[in-house]
C-alpha cells in the first residue's frame, strides 16, 4: 500500500475510534447530570417545591453535589456536553411554547403592559448592574430572568451574553428565590389592598419570574385571575425571542466599537443556530404545522434537556465566585423586581381601571 494511502487509512481508523469512544467518555458525566435532573424533577412535585421548578432545583442540587462530593475528572466531558449541547437543544424545543398568534389574541392591553415591563426593567437593571460593578453575564442574566421568564430565559440568554456557569447559577438561584417570595407576597397582600381579579391577573402575569409561579399565584384567586395571569405571562414568554435578538445585536455592535479581543478573531452570527431553531419551531407551531398533540411532548423534552443542562451548570459552579458576586447580584435582582412591580402597578392602574 502506498505511504499516502497508509496515512489516510490511519487517520480514518483514528477518527473512527475517537467517534466510538466519544459516547463512553460522555457517559459518566451524563449519568451524573441525569440522576441529579431526575431527583430535581421528582422533588419539584413535592408540596412547596412546585414554584421553584425542576430547572432551579437541578442547578441547586448540582451546586450541592459539587460542594459536598466534588466532581471527578471522568465526569467532566459529559457535564460540559450537557451544559452546552443539551442546553441549546432544550432552548430549540422551548420554541414549542411560543405562539405568536397569542400576541394578537391577547390584545394591545396585555402586549403593551408586557412590553413596558420588559423594556423598562431590562434598561434599568442593565444600568444599575453596571453601577454595582457586576459583569455583563450576571447583570443581563438577572435582567432577562426577572423581566421575561426566569430560569428558562437565563439559560436561553447565556450563550448570547457570554454568561459563565457562575453567572447562570447566581441568576437562576436568585430569580427563583424572589419569584417564590413574590407568589407568597401576592397571595397575602392582594386581599389587603383590595386588588380586583383583573388587576391581580395582569400584575402576577407581568411580574412573576417563572410560569409555574404565575400559575400558582393565579390559581390562588380563582379561574378568572388564573386565565388572565396565564395569557399575560405567555405573552411575556413570546417576547423572549425578539428580546434576545435585540440584546445580541446591541452586544455585537458594542463589542465591535470597543474592539473586544474575544470577538476580534471570530464574530458570532447575529442569530445563533439554536435561536434560529427556537424561532423556527415557534413559527411552525404558531401556524399550526406542529400537531397540537405533539406540543406536550416537545415541551416535556425541552424541560428534561434543560434540567439536565442546569444540573451540569450547577456542577461547574465555584462557590467562591458565587459568594463574591452574590450580594450585589441580590441587590440588583431585588431592585429589578421592585421596578417591574412598580411599572406593572402604574400601568394596570389605568389598564384595569
């Protein structure tokens, strides 16, 4: 056999062996993250845990595992794969939640309220976060998590805003905590303030962080409040895609003006592939191409993949970094939540009146 052919054959054999070994290399990390994700999913069904949701619980369990048992080198390939590839796949399938027709059916009142909360909240939190000295990843992670849809928004935004695992962990933990406090706060304070069911539904749907938190708060005041809270929240979820597109475009231009070294060598696409998939699935779902019977399974698959990814992110967290940025991040999230509540209160004073 000629030398060139021998070299080609060796390269082919080596490449084939590497591909064969890849699943084995990923197995320990995927087994660990899968086990943590399963535990989080089961724990999320327990009384008092439903408002946290499996994503937040998986991240917290991952952090706890790393702090108590450590992370073996053999698990690293699988956890890295889960935190990156499975996260992006989960975001794509998250598009099954999108229904752009909902924006039309909700009417201008709900859309205007959600736009005000998102735009004012994001702008204010970005500026306050800079003043507090927080990095881009954590301040924008907290902003999208607070103003749009909690842990899922943080996960979807992470690749676009270059959030580290520590940034994601802090953001998810804090927005989950504040959203849970918000559910209790609405349930206790709404009757004291004599809040109408209509205003209650608009307020909870436009301010609480997670879909599960909105459902819990809305159900506390009956079907009418729950229906309005749900449609208001799902309209906010539909704003995730245009918001991430706008953030990505602004960051791209800002980095180009500042000559960012990170982007000097390779300029990322305006729309990352996973976000294109997210939008595409949302579009075909909105026009009815995706059968309605498929939607629960697609949404469950999205949640499962993102839960495994959040477990992996938790396993990568350095608690020393979390402690360093935790206090100012909590201040930013608290102030941001207060801002969204104020905007919603002022807006619903006129919208619901």
